[in-house]
């Protein structure tokens, strides 16, 4: 690894029959309603430690001006209703607490402290940009973080983090690798944030693997309401080669759609410029609302962690949504956050089942995973097994155990598979040079 800069890390970088209300039941209902209005527990679930429940937490930002993932905690609650309708996990009913980190470091820390106070055994299937705020409290209490979205590099370094996908590192590396042979100048438009600072090098690792030069790095405000100026700059930077078509890659989370609105107008003078992006920045719903076949995403390459949403391997998740989400429109089966939450709870379920009659605690959950439990996700990912001797440990990602990505493309307004199976970008990432 001589001469290679290391990755910058953050510090840690059922419905019930109606019953007659009594004073005590009314008080209990008021307490439950209060809880749901805040971070929330599943309606109708009561009881504390030792009551036969396993308590976990799922958090994500909601109702903010930046990236929002309300479907993740909403699906976690639907999952609990489903698993409890089947008798729970090894006889244990599952209680899910949820929390909104509001895309704010202080709120993220509050969510983590509440997880500690509530004695949860794991945080499962969550999203937050503020790993430096939430990982320390979790680590101090020995609470494992299973299946985070992979939005920060610290999720791939913390000893109590168990990621189920390769996060932004694999998506951008895979995208760069794919575009290297077909794009001229490449411009990345990304948030002017600490997390955004990590993105250019990841994309460059893929571009270099394919023999391409480095990307033009364009910073933009994460919560802007329009992106006319950044779109214009990106187009100019992508048209410096008179022969080969340039490519623009917006990586602005939920604001990618806002960027593309501005980009569509500015693009009229640059019709040859292509677009590409990562799943999470765009999905089928976004493509539909932006015009479908006539929209700005037509022809765009998109990298994802999992098979396309129409794949039969998602049928189990879709049944849970159909029967236990009760029409909750926050839950979209094509959303990568919802998909990640399904896989994360699949991991957690297999851990608890493997414990048999042993006590379920944060320590026993993390110990089981650290001891090499192999987790099957029904083909949605490779078999998962966490170890600090992973192939990517040398470049600062010791917990990154799934470097597989899928390539998708928008054709006739539909997001379809652009190739067969998965592409492993382990080798690509091992050559990355990041700050």
C-alpha cells in the first residue's frame, strides 16, 4: 500500500379486538400514543425487559430538506407485525422502536442514546449520515449496528457495524468501472459535506480500473431547491473532449431529482452528454414522475446493490408489505432503503434463531456474528459473513464483506437489468486512492 493515501474516517466515522376502556387501559394507550408520536414503538406492544420481547431500533431521517428514508422505519414496523403474527423469533416477540435523526448530528446522537436507554439489543436496517455521532454511544453500550445504509465509511470500520451491502464505495466504484470505456470527460456532482468528500475517489477507483482519467469534482449544496449553476458547470466540464461524449453523475441523494430538473433545461445546448447515477439517488418512482421514456433519466446507467425490484427474490418482502404495511405509502418495495431493511432483519432473525435458548443481548448478537455465522439472504446478496480479515481491510474497509453490485439501465422509462448477475468490485476498491 506504499504511496497510497488511506480513506478518511470519521471518529466512529395486529389488530386486537376492541375492549372496554378502563382507567389503566386508557393510561396505557396514552403512553403508547405518546411513544409513537416521538420515536415510536409498534402500536399495541407493551412491556419492558424480561417480558418476552426482543427490543431493537430502526432510525432514518424524515421530513427534512435533504435525503429522507421514512420507508425504512415504517417497513421495520411492518416486519415486526409480520414476524409476531408467526409467533415471533424462536418464541420471542419483536418490539421495534423507531427514531428520526432529522439529518442532524445532535438528533442522531439522541437516537443512539435512546437506543442505549431502552436497552435495545441491536440497531437494525437504518440510515444516518452522522456515524461520528451515533457509533460512539452504540459501541460504548455494546449495541451492534446491523445493515446500515452504508452512507459513511465508518460503517465499514466500526467493530460493531455489520453492513449488508457495500454502501457508496461499491456503487460508485462499480459505476466508474462501467463508464470508463464509454464516457469522455466525467463530472461528479456531489454534496459539499464530509460524507460527500469521500465520493470522488471512489468513482475514480472505477474509472482508473477501466483506463480512464479522474473525474471532475463539482460540489453543490445538499438541500438546494434548484441547481441551475451546478448543472451548467457540470455540462461545461463534461464537454471538453470534442470527440467522446461526456457523462454527468449526480450523487445528491433525494436532491438528485431536483438537480435533474435543472439539468434537463440546461442540457438543451449539450444534447450529447449522458447521465449515470447510483441507486438511492433514483428509483422507478422518480423515473415515472419525471416523464418516463421522455424524461432526463432515459438511457442512464445506474448501479445498485441488489437485483431489480421486479426480481422474484423480493417476493417475500413484498408479501410482508402487502399484508402488514396496511397501505403505508412511505414503504416502496423498489426503494433501496426498504430493501436494505428487509435484508438487515433477515440477518437479525438468523442470528436470534442460531442462539437457540441462549439469552438475546447485544453481546450475544455481536458475538455470534463475530464468531463467523454465515447468513443467507435468498440470493439477494452473497452469503454474508463478517470478519476483520476481509480482502478490503488493508484499504480501510475491514467490515465491507459484500462488494457485489448490479448494473441497471433505464430503457423505455423502465429500470431493467443491464447485465446478468452481480459484479464484484473488490479488486477495483483495493486500488482506490481517497483522502
